[in-house]
């Protein structure tokens, strides 16, 4: 409008257009560009008189701004993805997925066609399939085209009735047909027929797949021809098109398009269409008829060779009204039959199973060399971490004592036929049972490039999905959870198959490497989940007659080895727990880690000997875990604040719940909750005395601070109560010495003050907190700050080395420099800064020590360092060790 009125002044309005664009909500992201960049909506003059900005303090504003930016970007990204999926789903509604194979005839879209040119050209023969492209032969040359340019080459289908009627001789085949919802049907017959037009000399030879029934009768209902005004003299391909009748043959796309003429006529707006073909005129489209009820059937079928569709083999489900059937694929049915035929129980009642191997087992090669190389890497890891080695050896010794692994006969034949699994340690500090676990890698490629997992069948899924189990779990009045102790290791492998589960191991470096066979099932193998769950199903079937409720729980309330079930009364809970534990223990499956929302029944549970009973975790323990897990106090506070909000919201109706950005009060309350937990742990006696109003003992370390309890926090009483300062300055919160939360708070204050010195940090800190031995802690934090160290790096001191033999001995007895020797802080893998002349310390290169060169006196004075671009040697006095904990050896 402005350009039309003032064509010479368009540049004047550019800034206004940019402003309008930057403050317009984008259709896809649902945010304005201004808000995504600056984290808030644009403040225009009209907002100044109608809205007021919230008040922020110095600390909360950057946190709120950062959160708004992150939330806006996250929402915009999600909105873009939703829009992308919405467009994709809209496209998929109209798309037809077609599988192509070598030898198919296809038509190629004519992209540079004129108005009267045909839409497609061809047909062309497919010579190779390279997803998502195909290679076709065009005039004795090969051309690669995308599948979107191809008009689908679907197969031709003929009914068995018509095949017998014309006397066609079928040929045996074995292929899969994929139809609606990817339902697969096996076809075993193919015939070759010749089709001739009744109106001209058009003839085509085609091969057809034989089906019992091609599709339902078409049209779905019969109707009178008086509903359609057909032009005179039209020769129809089917004169009785209005009568519902059987469909005996379905032509593929390649035949269909090659039979079309360019003539087409529409019988009115939104009416049927007449299309001329080699076989006569055909009719298609929608027809609105005054019928009481109608039904429709659609069929879109293509096929693929069975050998090319091994990856698609899986069980599929067909949903019907009030009925759900699960059909197993041929491979899954094989696994089921194989389990029933080969599984047995030993004298202890444990299951002894066989792994369902594929025929490709013969192609499995040797993996001993790979296992030995990985064992050498594990040995180097042990040299650096003695504690890890100790725990790892204990676990392997436990394997041997329990009979879960035995030494194998290291014969020359076994070296060529057996499969050796590399193994390594996984350390999980948050585990309530074992911190260190042994992991066996069954995906390692053998000498033939095939792994053990690739020659195993996976088996069917026998348990319900986790969502269904959890949804049912929440409906019970009394809930119980437990898990099976070392479930996979309670299932034995048949002796003739243990050679496929061999490992290399030795506890001491002086011993020779031995080969062991694992007698139990290995976690990580492809068939392990199926076999383990199938053993549970077998137990459920065995006890179904005498204990139907327990059988139902085993079938429906287990997710792998985790039990999530519930009952309506305490007596039922005790009875179910007792029966369930005894039935599973007969097969070696011991239930442990029982938990319940009713703590009274935990003491009455029947627990097997040797298994621990874990009580409900208290809130204090959860907070301690959070404090130790994260290294930023701000992140810890936000996590606790969101948890507290979730607990409050869960007790409120939906319209009263609190959502959105965390406010400063929520963050402060979360921090005070953390400090309260720490004070209860570090000042247990003092907190107890102050709670009961008893005087502190004379041996208390905080007695001189005259502490008192205010809002469940221990604060300094002091002697400046009459001061006009704020409450936090007069009565700061007491923080314990050498606690990780205290160190995190001091570290945060040090970084907030832009890495200020100890005196300034302590002074700022005491406006709200009173850390015990605060000055010492501040110096410790600053001394271990990497950024502060890089600004003022310090090198290590060491004794001067011994001189050569031929020198003036009487003059060189004393050491004129390097008289003191400091603690050796440098070691393998230490991170160091390399001193560079004429370069500021902040720009000194960073490196990692890879080798030490100690002198005759055992003192290291030269190291080899890996830096960006290679490896260099430096004297100790030319490097500075960064103050990182793992650098100290």
C-alpha cells in the first residue's frame, strides 16, 4: 500500500517492515523472531502504560532470562518438528509405498513434457535397486532415477476360480505379498496369461500371482444406470459396470498405464470420469446414491521376494471388535517350538535351555585374537585403577565359585570353532546392590565378519509393554515391587553350546591367560530376553491350576525381571508374596528388593535367606544423592525446586496447579531444604539439642557462634542483634566444614564475583552464610580453580640432579639452586599447561602427559606430552600441572 502511494519513498518504510516482521508470530514456531533472540516479547510504547515488568534481583534475572531463551528455543524447535510431522502425515495419506525388484517394468514421469505430450514414457526395465533410487535401462544405457519419478510397478493378480476356469497351468513359487497395514500373505502359485482387447488388436502377455480372492465385489452395491447420463456410442469395457460382481483379475500399474489413451470425459462437476483405454471406456470416481448403508473395500498390494524381506519378519497383530489375536511369524514360531522341544529342568529345578541358532551359525568365525586384544586394554585399565581391579576380580571369582564359569579345555580344535567374548567393567555408583558389573560383548565380529548375535533368532515378545503394566499398577490399593536376583545367571546353557560363550581371564599378571566357558545365559545376547521371559511363562503355566492368581501375576505383571503388582488388602499381599517367592525359587529365581507403599507389610514379608530387604528411601537420602551427583549448586537447586513443585501439584486439582518458570521463592525454599538436610547430617547432636531447647555441649564446634534454630535452619546468634542490617547479615546460616554443598556454594560465589580473591569471596559470602573455617575453604576453592590457575600458573619444584663423574668435586658439593623438592604431582594422564615465552598464560597450550622420564634418583624431570598436532618433550619446570583431582597420582 505504501509503495503504491509513494513509489519513490520505499526505502523509508524498510525499517518499519523489518520491525513488523520481527514482531509477528511465525506460523510454524509460534514465536516472534524477536522473542527467540532476546528471550522476551518486544516492548512497544503501548505496553509501557498497560504492563509492568516483574522485579528481579541481580541473581534471578539472568537465570530467568536464560530459562526463557532455552524454553522458547525448545518450544520453537518442537513446533517445527510437529509441523514437519504434520506435513509428512498429510503427504503420506496420498502416497503409496511400492517395493521394486530387478526385472520389473516401470513408466518414467516425463518432466519436460509439453501440453500434448504423454505424462509418462517407457516402459523401462529395472536392472538394479539402490534405495531410494533405481537403475533402469534406457536405449541400451543405464540411468539412475529416484523412485518418486517412477509410476509404481505393482504385480498382476488373478483369482484361483478364473485360473481353473481357463485351464491355466500354475507354477510353484514362494513369495510374500504385502497389503493394507503391511499384512503379509504367502503366495505359492503364478500363471502366465495373454490378455486381448475385444475392440482392437491390442494384446499383452502378463504373469499373475494366484489369490484365493482378489478383493470384494465391485461396486459394493448395485445401482440403476439411470443415475448416470452416458454419452451415446460409448463402447464400455464392462457393459454391466453398475452390477455388483466378482473381481477375477487385477492389473498392475505398468499394464494399466500402457493401456490408457489420452481421451477423457467428465460427467459433470464432482461426478464420474470416463477414461478411454485399449479395452474400451472405463468409469471411475464417486457417485452419491440414496442408499441406506454402504461399505467400501480398498486393496493396494505389492510383493517382495522372501529372501529380500528377512528384516521385516516379525509378529503382527490384527485387531477386531472385542477380540485381539497375535500371530507369530515363522521364525518366532520356530523359537517357540525349539524352546518346548529342547528345554529341560535339572536336579535343582533350574532351566537348561538351548540357544536358537540360525543356519548361518556355520559361517561364524574365530574371535580369540579380538578377545585377547580387548583383555590387554582391560589390563591397562586395571594398572591405573587398583580399586576397579579388586572389585572386578571379586566378581570373576564369584562367577567361578558359583559354577557359572568353568575352565575350558584349550585344544587346537576349540581355537578354530569356539567363540570368545571380550569383556569389560561398567561402574555404576548409584546402584543399590553391586557398583561394578561385568559386561560381555557378544556383538564383536569374528574373523568372518559375523558376530554371535547375528546367528541367533530374537524370538517373539511375550510380555506386555511397560505402559500397560504401569497403568494397571497404579489402580491397586496396595502395590508391591521386586526384582529377580541375577535372572539371566539362573538359566543354564546346554553343555554342547557353552563353547560359543568363552572368555579369556587371569586374576594375576604372573599367571597365564586361561579360557573359561560361561555356563549360564549371557546378558546382551539376542535371544536372552525371549528365553528368560519364556522360562517365566513356563512357570506360570505350571502353577496355573493350583495358583491361578500367581500365574496371572507372572504373565502380566513382570517386565523382564522386574515385578510391579498390587492387591486390595494386606492379607492378599502377604499371601501373594509368599506363594510367588516360593514358586519362582523352585527354578532358582529369587525375588529381592521388595518395596511397597505400605511399610507395615514389609516386615512381614517372607524373604529368602541371603537376600537383603531394602526399605523405602527417605527424602534425606535422595537429596544427598542429588548433591553428590551434580557439580553446580544452581542446577541442584532447580532440580529440587521442580521436585517440590511436582509433589505440591500432585495434591492439587488441575486448575490450581502451578506451572511455568520457577520463581525466586521456590528457588530459595529449595536451597534451604538442601541446607537443612546437610545440617541434620553434619550437626546431628546440635540440631537435636536446639530442637528440644537443650543447651549445647561444651565440646560443640559451633558453641562460640551462639547458634539458634529459625525455620528449621541453624543460624548464628551472635552479639549484633541490635544492628540495623538485614536479617541474613545479622543471623547468617551456618554451613558445615568440608561438606560438598558448602564447597559448591563457595565455588558459585567465587564464579559470580568473576573469580575474585579469597577475602572478597568470604566477605560476600558472610552476608548470608557463615561457613566454618570459611577463609581456609575459600583459599582451597580458589587454589583448585582451573581458570584462576591458568591466569597465574605455577610450576613444580624439584631437587637439582646429580652432576657427571668428571667435575671439580670440591667446588660442586653444594646445590646452588633447586634445593627443595615438592610432592610429585605429575603422572600419566595429568593435564598440564606448556609454558611459552612471549605468550600470555591464558594462551599457553594444553596437553596430557603420556610418558615420564625419571632420573637415577627416581625424580622425574622430563615428561612426554601429547598436544594438539603431535607429541613433545618438556622439562618439568616448563610445565604447570592443572589443579584437577584426577591429576594427582
